[in-house]
C-alpha cells in the first residue's frame, strides 16, 4: 500500500493513510493510467496479462 501511495510512513515510523475519497481518486487515476495504451507499451508484463484475457 505504501508503494501505491495509499499509506505513508513518517520519520518516526508512524503510518498514515489517505482518506477514503482521496484513496478512491488516487486509485482511479492509477487505473486510468494502466488502461492508457501508451502505458501498456511501457509495461510489458501488464500488457501481456491483459492480452491473455
């Protein structure tokens, strides 16, 4: 979740999460990017998994 930007860790190790509306918008934007054909060309593993469907 940290890698996806939903959770952040501060210098003291405390974790914070995005609020539900912010998390939804963040994931929606990431998903839109994955569905962009130009993005698929940059991500061969993702492209291959979609082509297998």
